[in-house]
C-alpha cells in the first residue's frame, strides 16, 4: 500500500480525533494531556469506543469510554493527589466482604517480585488500591512521581490492571460477573 492510500485509509477511520504525541518535556501540570494521549491511542485502535475527555477544575480530568463487555467506564486523573481512578468499576461489592478482600489481595499480589515486569505494579512507582464505597469498588493508582512519564505509565498500567482484574473475577467470581454484566458462563 502506498503512502497516499495509507493516509487516506487512516483519515477515513471513524475513531477519536488524533491528538499530538506525548512530549516528554512538557511540565507535570500537563499530566492530563499525558493520560489523554495514552487513552486516545486505545480509542484510535478501537479498543475503546466513544472516548471523550473533560478537563475539570483543580487539576483534574475525567475520561469516559466504552470498553469491556460494552460497559461505560470513567477514569479520573487528579494531579494534586497524583491519582488515577477507574470509578465504580465493580458494583454490588460490599466493603470488607470476602469478594472485596480477595480483590485487595489480588491487587497486592500484582506488586510481587514474581509478577512479570510488564504486568507488575512497581511499588517504587505506584500503589494500587480497591476502594469500596456504597457497594461500588473503584480501582485507584497513586503515583510516586508527578511528571508526564509517570502519568502515561500509570494510565497504561491502570487499564492493564483493570483487564487483569476482570479476568480474575471471571475465573473466581463467575456467578457475580454473569449476574452483574450478563456474561456467558463459559
């Protein structure tokens, strides 16, 4: 395929609008842009559907997209607290229930030395938590650094971690996943 037809094919794609590549020299205040660039790359590859980003006051951003099982997801980025959160990821999970405890244990295990580096949550760079509030579990990553690279790595990591969490839930809590997300039992 020649360059012209390749460019024409890319411009005809109905994906999210292209944004400039992440510039590693931008200030940490533009961590929202770093997260946006990572998430937009998923949207451009059709991993996410209906991707959109809203900048909020006080250095926060909200990113909305459709993803696993056609469900809507909301990721927030709080620059002041150096935190990325997938809000209300798992409904119907009570605080300190067996399921909540197993989710927390699973996340803690992702920081272990035996986990392959590409899947590992490096405790020197970030910390993963499962926050339960009003029966809804949110996945949080708190970053050690506040530069653009840390936010970009964190954005990729929280998406990968959420995917692994859903795989874990499908294996060990299949009834819950079927009832909550109307998934097949296979």
